[in-house]
C-alpha cells in the first residue's frame, strides 16, 4: 500500500529551498488560502480530492509538500493522494504553527 511521509516543518522548509520541481500544496478552503498561504503554494481543497488525480498534479513521482491549517486535512489529503499512486508525498502539518514566510 502506498503511504505518505510525515515530516517536521523545519524539514519542509529545507525541502522548499531545493530546486527539485516540488509542489507546495495547500488543502484548506479558498477563503483560508486567500487570508494567507506559504509563498508558491497551490490550492487544492481537501474536500475536492476524492478518487481522481487532480489535474494540477500531473507527475505522480513529483515531490508534493502538503499542509492545511492544523494538520488534520493535510493528513487526509496526503493519504488520498498516496492511495491514488503518488509516490513522494510529504505532510508537514498546519500553517497555524508555521514560522516561515506567509503571503497573501
């Protein structure tokens, strides 16, 4: 069974500095995203991730760093993506404890 990897926010910050084609994925609601998100993050709300790979995530082997507000929805989304066959999913919790940059 495919699974995802849970990492610390410090590890996520280090991974974001790499030029490796990764995607930062915010799985909150659009209104939450609009109030502030990690720079470069794309929005795919958790409730829209069901059983079809999202069109924004074309490469199942791409590094995908997933977060939400507190860590619940990001774990759900990471598990769903892993079940669809994505191989490099890293879940790092919620923006409510993020110490890095946040943009609007």
